[in-house]
């Protein structure tokens, strides 16, 4: 199992569009992928699960990957988070 704590950097947090991108990316891996915030753990392959965490700007989230491609999954999903899901800051 591979684990990484990531900080959400985009202003709107993990709203529908970035959550959808994250779920789509997580679902492309054979490994089990989960997110945990505040003691609540959900599968990262479920849009409802991810949205139920109410992840906002500055929140720290634990990303866990376990399975045959866990290393690649953790790397790519961490990069997606730190790229702000492709969103540009306004201002």
C-alpha cells in the first residue's frame, strides 16, 4: 500500500468538475484507491463518495493506493491534485 497526504490548492476545492476528473483518473487503475478526510474514508472511484467529503481549499486529504499499479496510481493522482486539476486561478 502506498499513501500520500496531499493539500488541495484550487480555490473552489473538489467541486463537481475536479472530482469527476479525479474519479475518472482513479478508475483507470487496477489498484484500490481511497481518499480520507477527517477520519472519513471513501473509495476514490465513486463521485458521490468523493463529493461527500466536502473537500475545500487548503484541506489535507490522505490518498491511499493498493494493488498492482499502486505506485503509478499514487504518482499520477498526486500530480493531478497539485496541478489544481487543470484549473487556473482567477485574478
